[in-house]
C-alpha cells in the first residue's frame, strides 16, 4: 500500500464539475452529500478511488464524484468492478447500484460478487421502483404496487435485499436511510473498513414515482417506534425512551417486541446485538412492520477470506515453486526436434 | 533406448499416409492419436491432425454416437490438412467401423479389434450380421486381430483385473501402428512414465501393452498387404520444431502479448466447448503476469475483462458463438468508451447448442456486425493452429494502439488440431509497450491521438487525472456527457474512422499461391487455409489459372483487397457457413463472387474444394462461350 498522497481534501473536493441531473427532491442528493462528506475521512487519496455503476438513476452517481468513475451497463457493475480489482487490487472500488440494476437484471452478478467476497463496497439505493424508465415496479416493490406495467397492482413477491445478501454469503450487510446523513456516513465508513464485499442497502425515496414508500418507518414522528438502530454489543432497544426491546421467542423461533417492566418482561430479556451472528442478522434483516421495527445499521460483519487477495496469494505460492517466467522456455518445453 | 528405436532400414517407402484411430469415447483414441502424432513429428514428417470427438463425456459404450476419432495425415512432403481419404482405419469396435468406414479409401487398410465384435456390440452399432463375416469388407485390406486377448496376455503379470487390463488396448494398437510406420516409441514411453508417475503398475502395464503391440507387428508375419513402411522425413526449413495445437498457440500468444505490451493480462472466461481449453491452458501459466478468472457467466467474463482494461490491464475474454452473443452488450460498451479488449471466439457448429464439439465458421456476421448500434471493431482470423500465436499478438497490438475491441475468430478445428511449428523467439517480435497518459495539461477523457484517433488511456491511480467515462455519449471536446445532435454524429463518425485507420497497420494483401491476376481467385479465411491451398495447388499443377488469396484481416478488410480481387475474372469463396464472407465481399466491392459452402461440422476436404474449383472454371468457360 502506498502512503496516502493527499488527504487534506474536503467534501467539496469530491464533487465533480458536472451538473447533477436527478429530480429535485430525490433522495439521491442526500446520499451524494453523505458520501462526499465521508470520503475525506477514509484516508484514501481521490486518485485511488473508483466508482463503478450500472444503469438507472442511482448509477449516474459516479459522474458527480471527482474520483475515477465508470458508468457501465445495466446490472453489470459488480462484474466490471471485479475486473478492476483483479487488475489492480490497490484501487478502492465502490459499486453504486439500485434495486432494479443490482437485484433484477444484475442479480446474478450481485450474488457472485458477494459470494466471492471481492474487497469492494456495494451501495444499493433501494427505492422499490424503476425511476429512469419512468416508474415500473421493481423486484423490491411490495405486492400490490401500481405502476405503468402493473396498472392493477403487482402480484409477485418482493425480494428483501439484505436477506438476499446474507443468503449469497455476504460478510458485511448493513442498512441506512438516505436522509440520515450521519448514520449513513457511519455505516458507509464501516463498510469501507471491512475487508471483503460490503453490502449496504440505502432506503432512498423516489419522490416522483414512489414517494413516501418508506415513510411508515422513516418519518420523524414514527421513526423511534418503527426503527431499531442496531449497534454491536448494545441491547436491541428502540422507542422514544428506549422503552421497547427485541426478544427471541424460542417457541416461535422468531423475534418479538417486548417492553421490559411490562407483562413480566425484563431488561435481561432484551437481545444484545452481535454483528458476528449470521442467524441473528437474518432475523433482523427480515423484520418489517407492522409488528416489528425495521432494523438499521450494521446487521452483520464477519470478515472472511477475500477473493482477490486469495487469488494473488495462490499465484505467489505457485510462482515460488516455478522457474521465472520465460516464454521461450515454455515454447521449448515438451518434445522438440531439430531439422 | 536402442531397443525401442525406430527401425527404418530395408522398408519400402511411402510418401504420405492418413490414419484414423476410432473407438469408444472411453477407449483413449485422443491419447493414442496424440502419442502417434508426437512420434511422427519426432520422425521429421510434416503432419496435420484432426481430433473429432462427441459432445457426450461418457456416452454409453458401443454406441455410434459415442465414437471418438483422431485422424493424422503425415508425409515426406508439405501437409496442410488432416487428409481427405483414409489409408488406414483402426476400428476398436463395430460402432467405430460403422461411423468411419465410408472415409476409408478402397483397398485401404482396415484394422479391427475382433474381440470387440460381439453380438451385443454389433447390435448396439445397428449391424444385423457381423461385417467381418458377411463379405461387406471385401473392398478393403482387412486385418482382424483379437486385441482384447492380446492385451490381456500382455498385461497378465500386472494383476490389473479384466476391466483395467483392457484399458491398455489403445497402447497395444499404438505399438502395432508404430511398428508398421517405423515410429520411435521412446517419447511415448517417456510420456507414460510422466503421466503415470505415481501409479507404477498402470505405467508398466501400458508400456508392456505398447511393446507387445510392437512385437506383434515384428513377429506375427502379417500378410503382404501390411508391409511395414517408411515415410521419410519432410524437407522443412531448418530450425527447432515442436507440435502445437491452436489452443496452446493462442494461450502462449496471449501471454506473449502481455509481455510485449508490458501489461498485466486479465483473462476472464466462462466454461463453454470448445473454448474452455484456453482458460485451462492459461490457468496453468501462473508464473506469467496473466490472471485468470472463471466468471459466473459470459456477461460477467466480458465485464471483468473490460473492467481490467479500464484499470490499465490487457483484458481478454473468450468463448464460442453462443457466449459471444451474451458478451455483445459489453463489447458495445468497449466500443463506446474506447478501451482495448481482446475477444477470442472459438467458433463451433451452431446455432444455439448446435454441434458443440464440431467446427464451423458461422460467427463472421456476429463478429463484424453482431452488436447494437454502430460499433465497428477489428476482426482477425488465424489460418492454422500455430498462426493462433501470431494472431493473438497482433490482436493485442491493434487493441492497445487503437483503443478498440478486437475479436479473434478461431474455431473448433484450429483449437484442437495440431501441426509442427518452427518455434519462434519472443525477441523476434516487436514490442509494443503501452504508455499511459499522465499529462495533466489539457487533459480530458476524449482526447485523441491525431494519427490513430485512439482515445487516451489513463490508469486509475494517476494523480490529478481523475475522470469519469461511461456508456452515455461523450462530448468530443471535453469527454463530459453530451446529448448534442452534432456531437453524436461526430463521435459516431470518429469511432468509425478510427477503425478505418487500422488499415494503416494492415499490410497489403498478397496472393497465398499463384499469380496476382487470372481466371479464378479462391478467397478464404481462417481454418480453411490448408484445404484451399492444396486444392489450388492441384488445380495449378493441372494447368489451371487459379490463385489462392487468404484473409487474416476480416474487418477492416485490407486496403488493396478490392483491387486484388478485380485482377481475376471470377472469385470463389469457400467457407464453413452459408456465405457470410461472400455477402461481405459482394457488398463491399460489388464483385459477383460465388460461394462454396459446407456446414457439416467437419472441415473441408481438399477434394471438395477441387470440385468447387472445377465447377467454377467450367462455369467460367460457359460464360465465355
């Protein structure tokens, strides 16, 4: 690793000279601002930073970052980003994607980049809708979503991105919200620190085609009761006064909401978050209203073997056992004869 | 090793022989053929081979669709195809006889393992009566040997058990053929010692079977129809030689391209027949700066290769026709963002799954035209197995010089076939070291080289040149997103003009054989070189005004091709498709060329092209009357 050359940069140094072209009021603005704010704190020089995206509103993101950036093909950013890492593992690679890009047309690549555990950060902007193609329902849209392609409402089950990521073998799975600038910054910072593929689902409001779809847990007046902000080693408590908690009900093999001090529940019943516990992460990822709060924060973080470094380590091992690369010698290997 | 040295003295001479080994997929025919090829190359003959095997990995034994064959043509003269008719057919069972007998010349030598001609095997092959007994083989010199019995005797000492003992059949037959043609067994024995280094019993049994087959030839007093013959060495240019398959040559060419360009190579691929062998070959070369990646699908393989090129490596992806279709969108992105990308297409019989283990040239349209929008790129085709080495190097040279995808059209025949190769030295090749753009003054990502029109290549990590590229149209002047109508016209034009300028590095095309003008030009591309060359040679020996022209550069076409073709009254285009180059030539040059088309999953025979030439010349005479 080279020593960082320039880390005196400020958030505005990460803004490119391009005019931002998202719709006024789009949640993407807040995400862009949060990322530009966190970047200078990560200790990576701008020139070693690469943003790779697919297609969709979120995938315009790289154009607005004053780093290296590659706006590619619908769904293929994880594959292209993998190639970038294979070529140069020293680069700090970010994949920017959306629910359609990353989980529909690019679902296969998402699965494999997480399974391989390539050292990069995936930021998936989930707005439960196709924005850039003008409002069709997406694989994360709730059943009954009315859209130009489903005028009577969608009838297919939505995908839960974090559940998918855990199932694919992701070793870092986290969630945040577009407008929670500080929380988003913390989560993104954690994702960056994680060696391996980090998957961050960001609830992002599309105020044109799917406005307020997350309001039921993000609105200020309900957030305390409908979100649980998870923190490693801390009890899973929520509510305006932290009066509620999550307990594991062994009979139902499920999480449930309790209020310590009521109905025989005690503080000791409240689960303590352990981000290394994949089973707990799966339960947290699956929680949704109305009976359970939505979990925000680092649901799972359990570093494991990373693909590109493993691949290079294996190359070095092999190289140690072989003669120096000599193509002329290879061509002359095996049976030869002289005329 | 004196005991196993070839014994040439006193044998009658033959000048060229075509042998085909045919048996069950599990009979080891490819190994047998490969070993015979090795020994033949060492003997100094010129040769060409044609491995032909089924798509099924272990087809049910004894069935006709499970027959695997290996053909070799070797001679004391220049050989350029695996041969038309067989002089010798080795049939290890009735199914192999049934599927291959048609190719044996009349009075040719037929060697049968009579031990395999059981009622059950005959039935599986669809024979009512045994062809050995019903007189249907009377047109051939038939030698029936109970190889089963001989092998079991030869390896009895090793206690292998019946089934494993019989697996040595192929070595026994190889030993016999080596005796017949005076081949040296030493390289085969060395090969067996290496292959079975950790299994001494299997090694010794195979060597014993090989020697027993050889001894059988020496002692069995074969009928006069089976003389042991000597095929003297061919007179070839002095130098150091080896055998090489197209796959090996392509793999080494890719590694050489990395060295000559000074770039790390990232080779990303997804398993597909017959292209997978290239991934295997490069995965075994980890001492070189070639990183191999088995992607989750064809699209990801192309994407990873392009991502690697973006990051400053030489990105290479590889597949066969169906996989190339999946990569098409990524190749268009490479055209749009103007990054180098090598795409190796080992064509196979299509469409769809088609004939995965058989050969065809039917992806020319796909290579030249098969993408959305105006996305011209460079298409090259090697013409022999060893030529794959040079083609890979040239493809990388053009891709990095012009910042463009380059597709190399190999095929199943080239990939698997072997030929002797005068081994080059890497030092003989001009390097093409890539220098990445690092100048900050006046930089923008659409900057171009004035001569080549190549876009600048900046390696991410370069301080001060942070920039964005992408699939949205880019301003010619700044590289920023631009939806300006005039700019899109200009960018589309400049991307096309850049590919036109690749002609600057394509040498003028010359005839491969014959005069530069005359009655008939036979124009070919890719792996049909050998068959066309021999057919033209024969027609010329017959006094006909025929020349052979062969294309390596399929897009852009060589600058002088139109002029060259206009030197001939008629143009005949043989290709293993329904006329793809034909249409390209007709549309580019408005020349009334005629096609000679074969899509049987098999390479052209020389005689098929000879007939095509004869017909074309007859028609030409008709035209003139």
